[in-house]
């Protein structure tokens, strides 16, 4: 089955064989194609661990906090029908080290975190394929690491909310302020990926739909 999303082809198929990466108890993988890049999307439920990380990949997570709740509610206004499932994802972060370390935008600012903090929750790991060269991955990682310590983009979040509610593409971003999805999109764009996306209006559900990350 083939979808066209914002000018890029996305091909998905279930991969029922379990590769050696991660817990043997995790759910089936999903293969996704975005342009020339093939990605493997792996689901990890509570208590399951991913392994063998490659910097430059990213995760989608379902969070349980007030901001995540507001993001999920807003996304449900836009993602309806068969797309409603993607509103489940309320957070994303970039993998920046082989040990699974993440850079993510939290309400307290952009921080570096261990992926183990998601062990008690469901998350999906989007492993970008070998088409993404090491130099491109490094640019994504360098961008993310450079954002550590920056403030959370509350104004950008308001702009995203206006887009969800009214369809107004407001880009209300202050310098050196980030929201989680904007950070991930800008990092991947630094590596030459997702260049057709607007980081100011892209949310976790957009990335989930693009890569068919079904909860």
C-alpha cells in the first residue's frame, strides 16, 4: 500500500520477522519509506527495552503530563477517522548516542535524557535506513546537542494550537526556544531530511502518520 504525504511517497508493510534489535517481546516492526529513505518503526511496550541505537534516529512517545494531554486533545481535533490513532503520540525526541541517549524539549527546556526513562511507557523507535549517511546523521545530532539548555517554546506551542484549532499557520517562535516536534524536525532537516515540513506546525502526530507509527 502506498500513501503520498506532503509530496513524498510513503510505503509501509508489516515485517513479521523479529530482527535481533531490541526485546523479543516487542510488537511487529513497520517498514516505511519517506522519499529515498527506508525506515523501520519498532514498538516497545512497558518494560521492553530497545538496543543497538544509531544516532540520528528518533522516538515517538505517549506521555502522561498536562502539556502532553493538551497536545493529544488538540491533535484529535485535526486527526480524525482512520488518522485519529496518530493523535496518541504526544512527544518525540532524537537519539544522539549509541547508548540511546536522547535530546528532547521538555517543559523545563531542552535536555539530554537516557532512553531508559521511557521503559515504563510505550514508545516507538524510528530507525532510519542506511540511505541516511553518517555525515547527515552527525549533522542532526550536532544540531540537537547544540540546543541543550535552550528554553521550551511555549509561544511556539500556542502557534501550533492555533494551527490545530483554526488552521492558521502561525509561526510564533522565540529565538532559542523549542518544542519537541520542532526540535526533531529541525534536527532532521539539518541532516537533509524532511525538508518539505514546516517545523513550526509539525506535531508528533504528523511524524507518526508520516512513518505509520500505529499505537
